[in-house]
């Protein structure tokens, strides 16, 4: 009996061959493993990962039809169902260089090449897990969102275990980008790259540049990475996004088309290609990409009703109105109970009917959409709102259009792209100038709320400012500035009157709604940091 | 009826990839099953020469497959490696575990010299193929010793496989900067083999790059007691 044991480890084995699974299983049992679950495909693996907390996952890269191992890893990380503390090992059959390489935060802990024999398990798996143990306490803190503690532990570990430098740096990178400290992440990446070009660290630096909105630098670096690593798909994805930011949507589409050729099975990639092709009015590409996005997404939690809408709209552009209608009709059934999806379905149907020349049905769909809008309030995506307003304008429902547009503008008063889209919509409908009035009114209203709130704070009336922002946030849950201000008021109140659990939770909730918004990340992090500081003191 | 059928166009790289994938799974099952058979044997039979031989041949088929696929790709497309940082000592220990029993049955002692803290960037699977290849070569010529060394020299990792045999013939003593300098010769008598293994090793070394520098392979007679030494230098 070996001293080293997997006795208390919860393990998942993913392989499409039943024989392979049972072989790996019996090897693991020989090392004391008792709790071993198995999956034969990526979809099932994702589900098991979502419902269990595994210590070790052995996942074959090649899983036949459906998702491959890298996609399983990426989706699990993206959905935050795979703790950093879990050891994820990619088992590979072919020469590893043929596989799709993941970005810095989508790397497995190790690759294990077949044949995996008992000897390999004994030597490699053991070392991989031992190594993971060193970084585990840091991972656990990051998983718990205790970033300050994690950072301290990470720095200590770096000086104690210089041999683990790269693992720790990579962990620290994850930490820094999670809390949005891009400048520190930049310094870290440059340290990693001091002696050698490591593709995933280079990509890490490129993503930092991207977050810092240094798009020319991002592009330059990515082109260099791709020149040296022709198959680094994640670099193509980011390059495409960068090119789009630089205003070159044609280059962006071309780049993504290359990535799709190499790796077609990604929902997000197909979706982005579809969106770019729509933008470039490349209807054939758009139809194919949107269809593939919809099909790949069928069983994925990453799917959106918008994938169906995009496909339907692409079909309309290619004069396939009847097919388009069928797709629009499927949305309601595919997204049961999702009000935003229902609204999008009605809006989509109305545009398809318009294209087919059936104004009666088109208007009926607009009315159905308006009922939904009335009922479920203004918390819909800006895209859906603008599309609905457009249809309203067409059927002489100007008043309804104005209401919707105002809501959209209030929720997105700092988003130039959304405001520009509103302008365009009105101009195309022959109401130029009218949008400006609506937008100005909306922006003014928000500014007034914010000013009033700040005034209350300055006068020391913090409780009143909280009430104000709370009310505003309830009416405009998608407005980032208001959410931030609501959180900040709570923090000020706690500084003044002392902390309590309820206030901390309220603050966290407001901050959580804006955690993915790049443009306000710095402010978010400041508030998040003081909130954590207060939270730590109260416990 | 007399018309010749048009030749079928094949995407050979796809066929190759899919065949290698299947074969590697077969090797996995083969070696795994062998492991299970060995488990059922009494302790004294576990290290039986025939069993060790079967295991070694299974691994050899695997190495050959990697070699085949790598050389095919090197000749056809731009090949990129999967460079990650590995503990060099661990890597050599793994090779030692896989090889030493069979070698010792032939009276050959396999040893490792490596700093335990040493870590470096390389493509683990490919480099394993390379070192296994060099060990296979060495065991044909050595008297009774093979040594695996790894050390850092001038910001490069040097792997060497040394033996205490007669050493390389003069014509083979050289630094192979690019694989093109070794052309596999099917009738080569001086190497005793096809030279393919050395070609593969030099190719893999050359594919390892950092900034502007490339890896290389060097043969010398600085092995044990003037025996052969094959060095792989990785930037």
C-alpha cells in the first residue's frame, strides 16, 4: 500500500471511451481513491462539475462530438463552478501542440499525455497534486473573494517557494485581473516575460492592455503572438475584439473567421462572428455563424435569446422570411419563464412580419411586446428596448417609443454607443433631433439624482442620500453610476455609525451588479476594498 | 471497364491525426491491461524480463508514433510546441522509473545527475520521446552504464545522455544546429541505425526557441570514460 493516497479525494474522470474511463478508475482505486464519478461527454461533465465540488478532475481533451476538454474547462471557469482549488488535469492522446491552447486563466493545472500508466500516475499525478497543495490556500481565499488575504498569502509564498514562482505569478494575475488592478497586472506580466516569451503570459499582457484601453499596443502584441504561435486561438479572439474597438470591423471579422476555421465549436466565437458579419452586412457569413451559434448553444447555459434573434434577422436579410419566422417562434419555448426572451421574441416577430409585408401581424407583435414591457418594467436589455422603439415609431406609437427610449437612455446614460444607436433610430424614422431631447432629459434626470445625493452626503445627511439612491436604483437597476453611489452611501454610513451585517450585504449587492463593467472597475475596486475591510473588522 | 479510376484525394494530415489518436488510445489500453495483469502476478514475477520487455515495447511504439507525427508535421506545417515549465529532476526521474528495470536486467546501470530545484521550459512529451530515443541508442553501445544529466549553462538547459561505450565515430562528432544537417540515410552503416532517431532529436531541439535563439543537438565523446555523449541544448 503506497503512503500517498487519494483516499479522501473526490475525483471526476471524463473520457468518451468507457474502457478508458474504467481503466483510469481502477488505477485511481489502486491509489486509494474511493469517490470517483465519471462522465462520457463534455455536457455531462459540466453538469457534474456544477453539482459537485471535486478535488481532482481528469479530463480527456478529445471527447468526440460536442465539447472538447478545453471547452469544458473554459465553460466551467466562465460559469464560476470550478473552484481554483480544484486540480484540473487535461489528458491528451495526440501530440499536445495540435490542441487549442487556452488563455492564462483558462489553463489546466497540468497536461498528462497518454499512455497514462500506473507509473505515470504515481510520479506525475502525485507531484501535480503536491504542487497544487502549496497554492491551495491562496486559491481558496480567491474562491471566497477574500482578495486582500489572498494577495498577502501569495506574496509570502513567492518569497518562501521561489520554485513555484510561475504558478504563483499566474495565480496572482488571476487575482489582480479579478479585482481590476490592471496596472499591477501589467507589471507582473512583464516580470514573467523578462527572460522568455511565454505565449499565455504574453496573451495575459495583451488582455491587460485591452482592459487599459491601449488598443494599438494590444493589437501589436497579439500580432506578434500569433506570428509565433499560429494556433493560439485565444489570441485571435482578443485580436478580433481589439480590431473592432479600433473601428476595423472587417479585419475583426477576418481574424475571427480564421479562428473559427481552426476551432468552430465555440458558442461565443460563432456569436461574435455573426455579430461582426451583421455589422459588415456580410449576410451569408452572418446566417451561417448565427445558425451555428444557436445550434452550439442549444444545451449551453451561455446561450441567449439574442442568438435566435440574430439568426432570424440574418435569414430575413437573405430573403428567407418564413424560416426566420419559425426561428422567432421557437424562442418562447426555448426560454420558458424568461420575460426578456419573450419580449425579444415578439420584437423579432414584428420585424420579420414587417419584412414579409404583413403589417397587421407586425403591429400585433408590437402590441404584445408593449404589454410585456408595461408589465415587467424597464429592466430589459438596451438592444431589445431600441428595437421595440423602432417598431413603435413605424406604427405611429411615438409616445410609447419615447417612453421606452427614455428608459433605455436613463439606464445607459454614460454609454455613448447606446445613445448613438438611439439617435440613429430616430433619424432613420424621420424624427431627427427628437432623440437629443429625450436623451438630454434622461441624462439630466440622472445628473440631478446624483447631484442631490452628493449634496445630501456633504451636508452629512447620509441616511437620506441612501434613501434617494436606493429609490433611483430600484427604478433604474441597470444604471452603473447610481448603483455605485448607492454602495458608496452605505459605506459612508458605516464609517460614521459603525458597521452592521445588513449594510454590508446591501453594499455588496449593489457592487455585484456592476462587477463586470470595465469602465468603472477602478471605482468599483476602491469601494469593494473598503467594503471588505469593514466586513473583516465586523466578524 | 478499362478506364482507370481517378485517384482518391486524401487529406493525409487528418488521417494521420485520427489514426495516431486511435493508436495512442490502443497503447493506453494495452499498457493499462498489462499493468492489471502484473498486479495479479506474484511479487517475484512482477519484474520478469518478458513483462518489462512488453512494457518497454509498448512505450517504444508510443515514442515512435510521436516521432512519426512530429516529423510529418515538421515537414508540412509550421509546428508549434507546448512549452511549459517543468521540474527537470522530476522529468528525469520519470524516465528513470520507466527504463531502469529493463536496463538493469541487461546489466546496464541507469543514473541521474540533476539539481533538484532545476526547472525549465520545454515540451515534455516531445522531449521524453527524444531522451528515450537517446537511451535506446546508448544501450546498444554502452558497456554497462548510462547517465542522464541536466544542468544550466549560460541561460540554457543542457540535457545529456552519456554512456561508457566506445564513443561516436569521428564522422559523427558534430553540432547539429539545424535538423537539415542530418539527413536520414537508410543505408547508413556507421550509425548502425537509420539515423532517424538523431534527426528527430535534432528537429525537436531546433523547434525549442526563446527570443532569437534555437536549441541544438551536439555529439561528443565526453561521456563516461570517453564514451558517447549526446547533448540537447534548450534556450
